[in-house]
């Protein structure tokens, strides 16, 4: 019984952990890396075609975004996640595939203009995203699910995003059972719309995140309404726009929740009917999914509005931009307005167009409402960059740059400690992941010295024997090497298909000899056709 750390180790994005139980190969999350990474991730210890199950904590791309790639490389197992996460993945993975295909097309057009014959293939395609989505098995919160002999799981609401969960895994080999809890991303308390994180009481081992393990958001609940009203009033009085780079799923819906209250109470004087644009097809679809999952996921405050017949995330003056023409038209409308657009870290999507039109205007405000990873455009702007490059043009930053303090879907240090101290007995070991290098180290030391917890912050490649309660291999940090762009991924897809064939062959061991002989003849005929 082995646990191996693959991604988001001493880093924030690209979450992935590998678990082997009774020869079953399991991944917990398979996320995409975002922003600048400091360390190399190790490869999966088995071929994707040999992965039997994926347990997914939530839909954010840094936890789910490589599932289509897993499918493209031969994975045909089952992906277990909550009902709401299944709904969100159905739109988010397709959106991610669309972005991959768009970027590849743009790079290929650029290469043609420069007489470069290199052909860039997308990381994965819409077909791959659809294939991964079809492997998803939706699950209820708080229900034990028997996956196979010696393996059962349970999803618990962790309050980070609609459908987000910590995952309890009971693994049995022989007469020994170990319980491993994967925290996923632990939610901040008192967030709008969704419930607070639930505590889990028992575990032998815990794998927990540490994103904000070095800081506290605030001693009291931030006055989001008051702060947002101040920013709107000041900006609109100057005739400017408030541009909000926002994650399409989660943060956008929370901003709509606040804006509805501000408009209902007419708090922005002289601009009571200000328009609000949501310029993200993904955000529009996600908002519909939030409304579908009201009963299971909304907190008491949001449910009280629903019971009064009030939709907490819509209001008069809300305009949804779906097409590119509708998006472009926003910047030709002179009325002071709120523009909410993705991506939240300004790395891709329509937000970059809105930044190009508004960053240079001193009367405008760019308001950040979420975490900005190292190396992203959003992080550069927040940290005081004087100018940025957008679409090949240098844009001077003259707009007012604001950050909504305490606006985070992640628990702060106090929230993380509250969650880990909710276990009735100290786990045998707590593995600290999903935090920047220095934060992982600081939070691990805090757990060890101040709370008497046996904590350890693994680097990618670390392997642990869960039955022996000891390390198989302690990996050292490997600095990230600059990777050359792949010229074509077609051959890699062919290799992946071959690896899947091998996996299928082993799965057919024990079948009737007649069927196996027919299968062998078909493989040999195919080999004869292409063997040169």
C-alpha cells in the first residue's frame, strides 16, 4: 500500500497524488500547473492506461485540468467526484480544451507568418475532454462508496467551491486497513453562498493543503459590501469602469451575490442603476449550475433569500456577454460599469482585452478578488508593475489597482489549524502540500513545534509505505528545467494507444482461449500492416 506525491509539492498548482492499493492504481486529482513553477514534477509511476480510478476533490483546473490528457493517453477508468463537481467539470474541461485548441491554432498561425514550419498540437482536444467527462461517476456527500474489494471512499463538504470535498479513503490489504484523508482545498469560513468546511474526525494519514499557511485573513469577517461600495463609488464618480478579473466558477458568483445587495440597497449614490457585465461564457454556464445545486450546497444565508423567492446571484442591470461581438461592444459603451471577466489570474481569456482597454485609464479601477500565482500577469499587476504587454503592445498601468482584502476561497492559517485539530486523535503523519515552498516549510514547522503533529512536506517523487508507516523514498527538490516546445504530439498519442493496448491485454488475462487467440490474431494483423 503506497502513497506517492506527484504535483503541487512545495508549489500551489498541479495537484496530483498517486495511491496503490491491492494492485489498483489510483490518482487523487490530476491538475494543470499554472504560473511559474520552481520544481520539476515527477512522472506518473504507471502508464495512464493502467490507472484504474481517479478521485477528484473539486473542479478547479489546477486539480482537474489534466484529466482530458490522461484520457488522451489511454486512461479508461472511472473518475469519482461529487454531483456538483461533475456538473462543473462538464463545462470547465470543455472550456479548457477550447483554450488549448485556440492557443495551438494561434501559435501555428504565428509560425506561418515567421516561416517557421513547426506544428504545435494542443495539449488535448475537445474529444479528449468529452471522453474524460464520460468517465465521471457523480457521488453524494457523506455517503460511503464501495469502489472495489479493499477500497471505499466518502466525500465531505470542504467549503472551498461548489461541490468541493475532502476525500476519506479506507484502504485494506490483507487484515490491515488504513484511512487516508485528502483535504483538497480547505475553504474559508463565512463565504457567501456555500457552506463552511466540515471537520473529519479520524484518519491514520492526512494529506492537506497549505496555500495560506503563513497568514491570517482577518480577525473579523471583512466588510465586503462596504469595501466594494467604496471602490464603485470612487471609480464611477470619476467616470471610470471597475474591471474585475475573476475565476469563472465560484468567485464570479460570489461577486454577483455582493453586487445584488449593493444594487438592492442603492448604496452607490448617483449611480444606483450601474450596469454589470459578466463577460465569460463559462461563468454564465457555471452560474446556472450554482442555481441547480442550491439545496445541497448553499449556506443558510443564501437559502434564506431563496426561500423568500429571491435569486441571490441575479438582479436588474446584469448583462451576460456570450459572443465575441457582445464582448467587444462592452468597451464601446461609455457608461461607468462593472466588468467581470475570466481568467482570474489574467493569463488567458477575455479579461486581457478589458485590461488593454482600461489599464491605461487613470479613472478606472482593476479589482483583484482572488489568489494570483507566481509568474502570472495578475501577480505582476498586483505587485506594482508599471507596464505590461498585451497582444504585442506595451500598456502603461495608470488605473487604480485594488485588492478585496480577505476575499479568498482558501482557509487562512487559523482555518487550516482548526481543520487539522478537528481530528480526535493525532494522525500518524500529516503530509503538507499545495503551498509555495517557503509556506510549506513554515506551516510544517508550525504543526510540529506548536501543535505536536508529526508533519512532513514532501517533494515530488516522495514515496511512502502506508502499512509500514515509513518512507520508501524521500525525494529531493529538482529545479525546473526549461522545456522545449513539442513539435508534434501525434507520435506521443500513438505511443499512448500502444500502452493502452498493453493494459487491455493484461485485463483480458483469464478469458477464454478462443477469444484470446482471436485478439492476438487481430493485433498481429495490425502489426503486419504497419511493420516497416
